[in-house]
């Protein structure tokens, strides 16, 4: 009853012409206000790291880990780090995203790929990076990266990625995988590049092992990027904030050969990471506002939280980014007859808007229900696919067949975007309507 009273007040406050017409033609129309609330929906927005507390509500926890952690002996796998992260994420209501590194300039020791790989005869290159600049690596100590063209590396790492896919492909608790495994931090840049055919072979390892879980390719390798995108991957840029990176991007000569890059976001995730934290970017004279706008202009789906401490004056921009990344659905307007007879259909017309800069990639249903004091009585799934709701507005309609044996009386009309696989709860909507477990009370109907 409290929800119904709240809706009546909402109708009076927001829609002075909420009910119009006469007799059987009376219609009820409700307008909703968009809210600025920050919330976490699956597969969009802010990504937290497992080692830090969440800055904003987050649906994804990001991990970047060395191959050596998972295969201490050849063919013997230890998945504890990933499994523990999944358990911890489920407690927070988030999935994980993962990148495997074979060379890591922040590693504690010499090896990021297993020592046994080099003992078995795989060639490698020693490198020395790190020092005072926090973006160049950790402690400046010698480390080794594999020769990625070595047949031993290709065979052994292929077997590992296959085992990783066998365990986690299609797991609803894994949001996406970076195609790592090549270059420093798995970012696909190295001073010892392998031939393009070899790099495509590394992409193939992931394509073969992960048929269900989304994959994201590193945009640092523009020569192989077209190959990855043509096979359905998304992409990511680790280095947002650097003017050089912004200039060498979509539309520049450097990326002119990458087919379909500008439209990738329409079918697969786009992920960004800051070049450095806020203080680092300011020390370089780089524009924080320009970095935020770069992400929004490029239809960002998810953002790594490596921006560090941000001053209060800059927080509105950061909150705006967290709010608009990915999809964000607003029900603007809803109308329907104020009453319906048992055995007839209730026609509901709606105007929806995706105010985010990205889109939804998972299957969700647009669902409507009637509820009385005894509980939900009628549920229908509208003929609509929210995955097709690109940024902008759209009109939709749904027809609810009212059972002839439904008890007459007053019913609340509710709407929700529900997961047909029941792996996630209903999506949160950015509207000022009363909500109960993801169902939004949007109107009421008299059943006669």
C-alpha cells in the first residue's frame, strides 16, 4: 500500500494530465524524471581492483596476473587466485575480468612466464625497465620475456590458454578476458616484436579457447587489431590522458588500416585505463577533462580505476564518467488505459532512452507485471531486445493479456529489465519511481 500511495503522489506531482478522456477511453500517462544516482549494472561502468576498496558502485573487479602463478609446473594448474577472486567478487555483487601476463615490469622477480618454460629451451630476452617514473614499471631489476616466435612458447602457452578456457569460458562470473600474453604487461608492446603471423597465432589461442566469454584486444598493436576485431573482439586502450595517445587514435593515419574500429562498441566492449593517476597527469600538464571526454566520445563500456586520489573539484567529472560509461536506461514516459476487462489485453506504450554512451551486450528482457496485495499476478515479456538500444530514444509497446479468472480490483503496474538466464537480478533504471527488488512501480490499473 505504501508503494501505491507513493505512485499516486508521483502522478499528481509530475503529470497533471496523467488521466484523460472519458469512459472506456480513459488513459493514464506517467512521466518520469531521470536521476543522477551512481549504481552498478552488469558489464558497464567502473572497474575496481581487488586490492582496493570501490570508489563507485562497480560490477567488475579487474585482475592482471602472471602466467607463472597458474602453472608452477608444466601441465599442473593452480586456479586458486582466480577462484578466490570470483568468490570475493560474488560477495560484492561483481564479476571479474582478467589479463594474463607473460612479461610484467612490476613482477617481484625475474620470471613472469614460468621458469620451467625457459628451462625447456624457450628462448627469451632480458629487459631492464622501471625506476622513478611510476608508469614505466616497478623496481628496476632484470626480468625476462619470452621469444614469442619460439615454437616452444607457442605450444606451451597455447596449452595453458586452452586449459584456462576449459575452466572459465562461459562462466557468468567472468565478465571478459583481455587478450594478453604478448609484450610488457600483456599490452602488446615490446622491443622484441614477433612477426604479424605469430601475433595472430596468439590471438587465435584465445579465440579457440573462449567461445562464450567476451574478449578484448589491446589497441597498442594496430597491425593485428583488424584481425582481432574481425573475429568479434572488443578493444581497450591503456594510456588515456596522454595527448599523444589521443592524437594517434581512430581517424589518424596510424589506425587508418584498422577496419571497423569506430563501430566496435556496437557489438563488443570498449575498455579504457588511465595513463597514470590524477597527480601524474597533472604533473605532465595533461588535461583531465580531455581524458574524460575522450572516453565518452569513444563509447567507453568500462574504466579501470587507476586514477588515484582526485580532488573534490574534479569529482563531478569523474562521477559523470562513471554514470555514462556503458548503458544507462531511462523510462521517460508510459501510457495505457486506466482500466481493462478480464479476458482483454492491456496495451502499454513506452518511451525509453539510453542516456549512456555505450550499450548492453547481455540478453535481458523488458518485462511488465501486475501486482496486488497478494503478489504478482500477470507477467509478460515485451517484444523488445535491450541489446539493440543504442544511445538515444525509442518508442516501444507491449500488450498484456489479462486472464479471464483474474480477481477484479486495483493492481500496480511494474516494469523491469530481467535476465532470462537468472544469473543477474533486474537492471537498475535511472528513474524516480519506487523500486522493489529491481521492479519499478510505474502506474496502476483497474481490472474489471
